[in-house]
């Protein structure tokens, strides 16, 4: 059994289509088909049910897929460990976030400590993040909400209040706090359903007897402050998204504890490089510092 056979098998299992898998692997269809056929001959059983070029994993294939993924994962972790030992000052980090408001500050601090480490950041939904974590494809994730899983380590790093953002000149702009009842006739800008802050706020308002009226729903949380400033609507925003230079007032919510938890996540089976350990340290120091500022 060859390593190449396992890599080809995983790609065909993922796409379940010979043409698409060959295109993804940059090989010919005939070469891919022959490689998969040799693997099945080595194992003595078919791994796919075939209908033309369409393939579907059978019971043998599903069982073997679990082992093949684990084997290639361990080999990749060994490669990372050797690379880390041979050149700890140079390396890369794979990061994912569901919440990005504090990320520029964290990455700036990390880059000052390790200027030669490259990093790649993805903004993902919760489910996309779970998939990458379970596959061990990322070093760390910053997520709200926290995610629990058999292979996932979850450390709560910060609990932050969710505030109401209103533009200057708004009827509530001279207030420091507001009740939910006072907001029921307002128009809101927000992210789409499925984001933690949106779902939490909607649930709390529904329990208070009304549904929020949205004039804008999007996928970019960072755009909300500009919409608030423009007077399009008001918004529920986490405290870490506050920018004191913006002409926006932030009000606390009375009578309800509106908070969200931010967690640092990682796959406990993935090798943690020296650079990744230092990134975790920077994250912990950052949230410890802003926690002290709010006391």
C-alpha cells in the first residue's frame, strides 16, 4: 500500500466523482482510476459502489476512510513536528474565527513577538469551524459560542457584554443604559440568523414579548458600526467591537444579562508547534488585559 494511493482515495471519497477528483488532484482520470483499483486489489475488497464516473463509498470504504484519514493526519503531524524542531523561528499558523473584532490586536501583538511566522486566517460559521477542528486542519480557533467535542479542547477566554449601539443625535444617545421594552419600535441592523450574537439577542427579545425589526441583515459584523453611524438603524454589538473614534453611543441593557462567551479551541490530537504555543499565550494575555480594564 502506497501513500499516494491513500491520498487519492481520500480525495475520491470526498468528492465521490472520478472526473472532479482527477481535476482536483491534477492527474488524468485513467491514472486516478488505476491507482484506486490497485488499492482495492491490495485490500482484496471494493471500496466504492460505481455508477459510471459517479462513486459512492460502500461499507468497506467507509470503514477504511476512518483509518486512512487518521493515518495521513498522524503523518502530517509528524511532518509539522520535525519542521518545528528544525526551524522554530520560521513556520506557519492556521487560524479560524467566528468573531473577528479583537483579532487585529491579537495578530499585531503576535507579529511583534514572532515577525517571521506566517499565518492564515479564515472567517467561518460555527459548523464550518467544527469540521476543520475535527479534521485537525487548524491550529487554533476563536469562537463564540464555545464548541464542545470529543477531540476538541475548549477554553473560555472572555465573557463580554453585548451593548446597544446608537448614532449621535438618536433619542437614546444621551443615555448610558436602556431597557429592552424601549427598543421594540426601533429598526435594527444586524447579522443574519446563525450568528451567535444575533440568535442570542433574538431569543432574549422574544422572551421579553417582541421580535426585533431588521432593516438590514448581512454576513459582515464589522459593517454594522458604519450602518449605525449612517443612521440606517441601531444594533446590538459586543463590547470588543466598540471604537471610541466613531460617533456612536453604546448603551448597556438593563434587567437582562446580555453576554457572549469567547473560547479558544484546538484539536487535542494535533501537534502544537512552538509558534502555536506562543500564539495561545498572546491570546490569553490579551483577554486577561481587557478583562482587567472592565473590572
